[in-house]
């Protein structure tokens, strides 16, 4: 999952020189509404492409996918693969992600999950829903992709279908700290990369012929972009097709990378030479080295310790938030947003206080945002086992 840091590194965050500067909202227009709780370490929430009434919540360590139908949490899991999933105390392993294909429906009842297995690999599997739409068929499991690691950290695990219909899969560098083996820059392995593959139900994947490294020797042709440390969460803007990648940093910088919809792939985001705009470990300007694509936004460790990427808001409930990219920090539990103006971040806002729940509930340890079929956004609180929906403030 996102990277956890030793205690001495937590002390060091107070001496980082770059601060997240976010202006407060002039008026509070949003609120966080609790829609379900009682989950065990939830990591993700999503809906089917055309049905926002069915929300799927993943639990990290139990390996369960639970269903909220018409606002009611169902008593039986939609899918339980706890016997396949490996988890650990510090939260780097477990059940990471679920994605439905754009053509999900009567003619295609397959979906895909990503998790870490007992051998330390990232696994992408296809599953099928049977005659009961509230229950997936565990026996339908078909492995689509396996990416082996060595350190049992920096798995990433996000998946998303792009506007081109291909499946994008994130994989972290696999550790250890600082990526001493240079996996982020090594194009002959899948670690530290964003992959792009073509999937069809439970059949073996194919590499799209227009992937950027197709035809090159000693290069994994599944690679779409590289130079990533731990891209725990990324997303496509459902209106423009632009891609936002939140890459969790090491000791210095948290960064959000941006790829316009017009990209043909091949971007190098710099890790492990660069960390944000600076050199790995701080100082210098390695992020702007020739051949590197620098982040659209970064913040240092006085403002957070692990960036959690979200979504560009395209719902209808809160028109004031249209076009804003939301993100959070896991360690500091801050929630922010900005406007991307032709590749330049503008109007950075801090929504932390605005989205603090009313009453006795609090949002702690955000693991993910979620987006439903209507473009409305959710907050996943892994610490308290709660799911919140971002709604208009009464």
C-alpha cells in the first residue's frame, strides 16, 4: 500500500523545507456524510460503470469485498478471497483494488481485482458474477497478471480503465527504501512502472500495439510510463481523459504527476534519481533533468508523509467543485484540491476542516478516495473503518 516510515523519519518531517501551502475555502460548500462503517481496514470503494446504487468496499487484510446496495450494507460478502490474500501488520500488503470494465453488463460479467499473495507478488485476477448479481463466483478466478517482488513493500496496486478501453496497472518499485537496485529506471522489469494492457473477460492479456516500447529489445512492452516509486492511487478524468498519478515519496517529497489525454506514453517520472522536482534525498533540480517529466504538484514532509491520489470531480451535486482534482495525505489526514490549468496548478485549497464530519465521528488515516458511476466522490477511512460521501453542505 502506501509506504510507512520508521519513527526517526517521522521526526524528520518537521525539518523538511517545502511546505504544502493551501488556501482555505472562502465558503464551505461540502460536507462528509457517513454512509457505512464497521469495516476492517477498508482500502477502496467503487461502483459499477452505470449503477451508482451498488458500491463495493474492499477490506485490506480480510480479503473481502462487501456490497452496499441502495444504501444498505449486505450481510454476506460479494467476494471473499482471504485465503489468497497476504496481509501484514503495517499495511503494505493485502487486497488493493477492484475495477469493472467499461462494457460491464449482461454480455460481460467479469471484473478484476488486485492483491498481494503469500509469495510476495502482485496479482491481477479476473472474476465473474453469476446469476445472483450480489455474489461473485470465487471458482471463476483466472490469473491475468503476476508481478513478483522481493521486499513485500511498495506494491501500489491501483488499476483503472483508460478512455482507450485498455487496463492500466500501477506497480511500485518493490523496495527496499531508496530503490537501491534502480528498478524505477530499469525498463526490463515491471517494478516501478505504470502498465497498459488489453484485457477481454478472463482471457490472457495482450500488449496494445501502440504501447511506447513495442518493438524495442530488452524492454517490457507492457510499460506505459516508468520512474515511479509507489503509485498507490491514480485516476483518469472522466471528462477529459487526463491522467493523474499520486506517487508516494521516500523521505523528502510527495508528488502528483500528470499525463494529458494526448500522451502516447513513455514518460519517465524520475524515480529513483529524482524525488519530486529535487534529487532523491533532497536538494538539486533532478526532477527537471532532460528526459524526465516533472510533477505537476509536490509538497514536502512538513505538510504530509504519504500522498493519497483522488479524482477530478465531475459529479452534479456540488457544481462549485467541478473540475477540481482532490487528493489527501494519509499521515496528516489533510484533504486538498486544485485546478489544473493547462498543466499548471492553480487555486490550491485545503478542505480538511470543511470535510470534518459533524458529531463525534472523525476521519483518520485516509487510504483512498472513490468515484461512483455518477461522478460523486467518497472518502475511505482505513483507521476507523468508515466510508464517507462528499455531499453538498446543508
